[in-house]
């Protein structure tokens, strides 16, 4: 069997035997979470995402967030994920916003047709301007991927400092979801003459609304 | 120096447009990297490199352990791990699965490993349609070319080349505006994504404690490849395994910065299998194909083993004065630049392209920028020594070996050395200029001429160092 053959070759080359544990010389995990106050985190997130061509807006309340989304999608077709926070904000109930899709095929068809995908996010990262999206029954993968515009409405307390804090809060993401995606700015390519083009296969526009 | 290597290098050197394209592209990536690891934006850059190196070293030193842990965790969530020894085995597995599922259309995201095993050609040979979805890779697939650079596959193509390829291969109207070319390709590919039966991706990391794979990309094509089709197949080299998800905090900070100067790529996907009950989308089936294809050959030697730490960022290509002149296609195999110069000979055997380990000035720029601290010059020296041993064994390059033996003998006999120096000074014309070009024609014979085609010696001084030393003492 190829598996056993390859593992045997590896063990012979390394001088190890089957079932032998790894020695204790694995370096300790290196996660350093800095203390950064809320305003500084918001400033950093905004600066980073905007440097990448994304947009950041702030809403003091859920109603305000709802109004910002309404303004952003005016005149465009939109689809909202099933995230409870979007319902809480009243976004799922906005006129012209499709939501509540749980069928895979239908979701794919709708996401390929509409202009704006609206999601929440599980976390955001201040020092990279990233949105962290875990795939769940509430949050499908394609809503933030197929439509040309992506709006993410995120409670501000979900804004972490960065990767080190993310993996401190979520040391084993696989226990919660089959898919965790870090979205850092709009989809982009520079494959022809290294000229930057925003919006390749994913959304060319990303708007993050921080709530609270 | 092999004829093919030499010829391709000279072709590249003679092509002014290509020289400019390589120089500006790699230059831009170089500057991006430097800015993104500067001490004011990433103060612990060196500590991160040290940590990344230590983790990789540990993972490779205990590779069987982490592969088994990875496999256990993938299997526990219903995924399947398949080991393949070579390109044929990979193609057979994919073909078998495609047949079982009645699949005809495959979408692929960028993966050097699939290039390494010629996966597209092998699948298409059996009547499957296998489509590259990364813009650069798609352009190259349409034109039947291999990637020029690990990170920028179509570095050598201009917008005019692309317009010509799209017109010829897609029957598209002639279009030279890059935004429109991108939109055109993405439109064609969108349709493929939504119809595809199988998605094939590579992996930047295999995470043992999670049974997960990590993919880093900018366009969104890897997300689509791993989300839209019902079946997701991952192809990754066995060396890609890291112990813990938390180690990604270290590697992710280094990878995109080293590759393009981004803090993070637009999309970092952490995928641990098929969609779970309740999840709305994602694949129904998840397979990870672990490829050997020569990798286990690198393990016995402790020094050369470090070649397997590579995370394919491409920083060494951009830093390399040799790559920046001779470009990607001079290198045999799909991996170019300094990392290619140490990977390819070890995958295929040093005698396959013996010139490779010598195509370096050993300046050390590659080792300086490597995010996992691979000592590339040191491995190059090891490989040079292997090439020499192989040539001795096969009794090749006898004249060169004889000359070096004679030289070594002369160097260890000071009186004779001095006498030889005097004879050389007497024979050579005095004054400025190149020694050999003004040397008598009888000396300019083929073996000497070949050696001197890339080198020259200054004229010997009227008084040697040893003579001057004696006078001043």
C-alpha cells in the first residue's frame, strides 16, 4: 500500500519507528496579544482596509447600521445572509433584500445574480483590516464571494487586535466550522503586467460597517 | 553547463523586453517585501523567522508523526487522505474519482504541485476538461505554457500578448485594457465554476491538529474552487504539514509579506473538510492527496532536509541576481530561482541537470530574505559536491579534475608556485588589458577558451607579492 510504503520511507530516512511520538522540542506557541484600546483598534482597522480600497463606516446603533446599509444598496439587488445580527439590525427586513435561503443550489443561483451580498462577520482584525467569516447555518460561504459587492455588518466588540488574538480566541477553528475565511480587502489581481485590478473572481467592493 | 540551460539563459539575456519585465516585476515585489517587514510595521520579524524555522524543522524531523495526526483528524470528519508516490498515481486517483462521480468538468486553483505533476495535461489526455482559474495560470493554460515565477506565473506576458491569446483561443474581440481583459476571463470562468463537478486546489499548509488545509490567494478563485463544486480535491506535498492551527499566526504574518508585501492576502481560507450538517454551501466530499514525488529522497541528509521547509513565497527569486537576469524558463522543472536550483536536482537527482547548483554566485541574498531561513547557499554547496562526486564516479570532466589536482599540487609547493608565477609574468605582455585576450594564440585552445569564455585574469604584476614581501621585510 502506497501509504504505508511512503510512511515507511519517511521513518527510515528520519531514523524513527512506527508509532513513535514526536519529541518535546516543538517550540511553544507564539501568540502575543497587545493591549490596544477600542478607538485605536477602529482607527487601525479603518486605515488598513481603506488602504486596500475597501470602505469602513461606523454606526452607533443597530438602527443606524440599518440606515447605512439601506443607503448603500439603494437601487441595487441585495441578498442578506441568515446571520441573527442582520435580523437584529433590521437589515434582513429591508425592502428589496432577499434572505432566509437555506437551499444550496438556490443560494448559488441567487448569489450569482444579485449585486450586493450582506453578511455579518465573526471577527474583524484591526492590524490587517480583515473580516473573519466562519461558515455556519447562518452564514454561507458564497454570500461574501459571488456578488460584486460585499457589505459586512460587524459589532465593534468583535474587532480583535490581529492574528495572535484570533488564534488565542479560536485555537482550533476546525472544531466550529468546515471553513474559516479571512477576507482582507476586495478581491484583486495583478497577473497582467502587475497592474492592480480590484474585483477578479470575488467582490471588487467591500464595505465594513462597525456597529457600537 | 548543459546546452539547454545555457541556451535558454542566453535567449533571455538577449531579449530586452523580457529583461525589463523580469527586472521591474521582481523589483516591485522586492520593494513590497522590504516595506512590509520593516521594523516599524513588523518589529518582531526576525523572531517570527526564527520561530517559523524551528516549527518547520520540528515538523520535518517528525514528519511521519504529523502526517498521521493530520490524516486521523481529516478522517474523523469524514474526509479522505490518499498518499501518492508520483504524478501517475495522482492522475490515476483523480481520473478514478471523476469516473465514479461521472464528472467531466474540473476547475483548478493555482498550485505549483499540480504543475509539478502535469495534472491538467494528464486529465485532458483522458477527455476531462480541467480549467485553471487563477488569471495568470488561465492565460498560460490557453497558451500551453508553464509558470514563469512561483507567485507571478505570467510575469513574462504583456497586455498585448494577452489580447492576442484571448482573441485566438476564446474568439474574444481584441482588447488591450487590462481591467477589461480581467473581466472577460473572470466572466468565462464564472460559468465554469458554477458548472464544475470537481474543484482541485493546492494547499499552503496542512494543519495536523485540525485536519485542515490553508489556502492563500488574492482573486477569490481558490474560494470558488473549494466551495462551488460538490467534490473538493486537495493536492499537497507531504512537507506542507505544520503541527498546530495556532502556528498560523506566525506563518501567515510571513508568507504574504515575503511573497508580495501584503500584510495578508485578500483571502486566507482555513478548510477542514466537507460542509457539515446545517452549513448551507461548500463541497460534499473532501479528499487530500499527499504527494511524495521525490520528497522522501531529501529526508536522510540533515543539511539538505531543510529544502522541505519552503513555503513557496518566491522571495528568493526576486532577490536573486541570477534569476533576475536569466528568468524562470532557464530552469528545468516548474520551480525556478534559488529554491528551484536546490529543489529540482533533489527531486530528479543531481545528474538530471548538473548545471543547476552552479548557477549561483553564492551571494546569499536568497537566504537573507527566506522567511523560514533555509540556508540555500549551503545546500547549493552540498549539491555541487554531489555533482562532482557523480562526475568522478562516471569518469566525466577528467580534464577539469586533472587541472584542479595539478593546481592544488602547485599551491602546496611554494617554490614551484613562485617559479610558475615568474614564467607567467614573463610570457604575458606587460601593461593594462585582459591577460588572455593578449596571450599568445597557442594558449587559447578549446578547454582553456571554454573556461575563459566567462572569466578573465588580469595581467600578472611585474613583481609578485612574494617578491615584494621579501624586499619590504
